[in-house]
């Protein structure tokens, strides 16, 4: 359960959506993080 900073509000609701499948919510948030990182690189 070592998720670091992913234990925030939006993440909580996505976990609720998925019910027990923490892994799905986790991999989804991972993808979103990577997506935002790429966007940051583009903007700078």
C-alpha cells in the first residue's frame, strides 16, 4: 500500500469507483501522472 503522494482526494474517489480493484485505480493514476509530466515538458 506504499503509494506515496497518490493518497489524495481525487485518488480516493477513483478507488471508490473501482471498488476493490486498487490496482486498476493505481495504474490509472500512474498513467495520469506520466501524462501530466509529458505536458509539463511540452510547456516549459
